């Protein structure tokens, strides 16, 4: 989603993800979560940084992200598929409220 905002004589383009609520994904061995706000970010995370690159949940998440990108499914389907892929391999992910600071990991 893209928003154009004007402040005085300045115009800003604000780009946000295609999900209503992003996710904080805690990858193993990382001190901070990865903020995922869109299907494109989920696809990149799965393809480039996901620790377990096999199994039905992983494959479904990749396929769902591709289907969303091609316009065959709503964006929230990719979000849910990423959550399910995380659960399948024991990765913690939590809902991220836009504008809220990252929550500390306990």
C-alpha cells in the first residue's frame, strides 16, 4: 500500500505492507525479531533466512506467498501461512501493532 502525504512544501511517499498487522518473527540465534509487514517480506524471509527449508508447512507458505503475489489469494492468507510455518518448526512469532516498539523477548 502506498500513501502520499504532504507537509508544507514537502511531499512524502509512505509505503507500508499489504498486511493489516505485521509479525515479529524470532529466528533462532537472533537477538532481535524480524519485522514482517508484507507478503514480499514473508517470501524473502522464507527463501533467504528460514532455518528449515523443507516440509509441508514451509512449502505451503512459499506457494501461498506466490499465489498472493499473483493476485490469486488475499494477502492475509500469506500472513497465516507464515504463522503456520513458524509453528511447525517452533519459531515464535507475534502480532506486531503498527507504530508500536518491538517487544522484548522473554
